[in-house]
C-alpha cells in the first residue's frame, strides 16, 4: 500500500465515518428505547398509585384497629391487676410508671 494512495485513505476514512455514524445511531436508538421504557414505567406506576394508596390506607386501618384492641386488652389487664393488688384504678396510666 502506498502511503499517499488517496483513494485507499478516503475509503478508510469513509469506513471509519460510517462506523462512527452507525455507533451514534445505535446509541441514540438505545437512549430513545430507554426513555420509552422509563416513560412506560412512570405511567404504570401512576396508574397503580391510587390502588396502592387504598391498600395502604386499608392496611393502616387494620393495624389501627389491632393496636386499639391490644391497648384495650392491656388497659383491662392493668386495671384487673391494680384491683387485685388493692390499688385505686385510674383511667390514665402515669407515664413514669410505664417507663
């Protein structure tokens, strides 16, 4: 190969340019696809948000009832123990006694 073979050099440059263009197009396509999937994911999450919120509200409502029931059971047991021990039953426990 002659170092000054212009046709060969131009062909090589054209191949390099084609390769660079191909890679740039592949990268742009990949970015577009990634943006598409990110937008799809955002839309799906947005659609699910109200149902998820209702589910969390129901869950916390059940937990609230459960803990209110547990608190009532403990208050009842505390009152019975105080009565059995001869203490005067008060409605609200002293925070210092609890700790």
